[in-house]
């Protein structure tokens, strides 16, 4: 079972990966980063992505109907722009499930469907501690 560094390095092997981070969405802090960050600032990117994640996680409109298993109510968020995708995958943990994986993909080289599947697999295997 991979830890943070191994998980982020695995994410960077995905086609089109530009950068990846594990972020705590309650504090906005990056717990680990690898590769590039938009604007060349991992800390700012983590804080801004955490705002988006927190918005989705704390509003019931985005929760799965009738599923209250104690983990995050949202699986992932996808934000796209002209040249890239940002995929935020929530990680279900034994404590408060307040972390997510953020993968930044170049749109021309990335495969969003593949990245979403693989990031989900990574999130399921990730060991925090």
C-alpha cells in the first residue's frame, strides 16, 4: 500500500500529468506535491483547490442521494480550461476524510477518463499515517 510520495509519483506517470498534490481541504495545506503547479506555486494552488473541494464537500446538492457511509459525499471534481484539466479525487480515510488528490493534466496529452479511473484506484490504496 503506497504512501503519499509513492502515490504522487504514480500519478505523475499518467499521460499528460503536469503536477500532483495531496491536499487537506479543511486547512488548504499541501501534504505532498510533485511536478509543476499552476502559477509555479504549490501552496497557493493547494489553498485555492481546497476552497473548491470544501464547497463541493460541504453542500448537500453535490452529495450522492441517500448514501451516508461516513466518507466524503463527493467522489471527484473535474475543472477544465482551454489547455488543461484539474482532477480532484477525495480520499476516504479512517479519520475525517478531509484530503483529496489533485492532478493537473495537459489537455492535449492527457486522458481524462483514464486519469479519473487511476486516481480513484490510487486513492483507494493510499495509506496515510
